C-alpha cells in the first residue's frame, strides 16, 4: 500500500485503482468548500450526510485527502473487524 507510483503521489496506488480528478474546489477564509452538485448527485451525497475525511501522509505531511460516507466506512470497518471479533469471542 506504500507504492506511490512514478510521480510520488500517495494517491497513485494500485489498491484503489488509481485516482481521478473529479473537480476543483476552493477553500474560503473560513475553511469551507462546496462540492459541485453533479459530483454530489453522482456520489449520492445529500444535505446532512456525514463524511469521514481520510488523510494520507507522505514525509510527515498530509498529501491526499479522501471523503468517505460514514455509512460506507462503517460497513468497511464491520467487514474487517467482524471476522476478527468472531475469532475473539468465546464459542458456544
């Protein structure tokens, strides 16, 4: 998962099938940004939805950020931890 491709981007990893620039956004003075409507529609993001911000570090600095819907993140975590917890719990 540490393979970062020729350009050195932490985003260029075969595990995620590569990155694609979906849009450009501007962060205002208050730290806010707007996700374009077309992207929100394609991702099924609606007002009030919770998104987890995932950061990847390279040489001590955050170089890439990803947004994951909390429901999707919960499903991913349960998929990983579920089998582990099943192995830890007493049988019977």
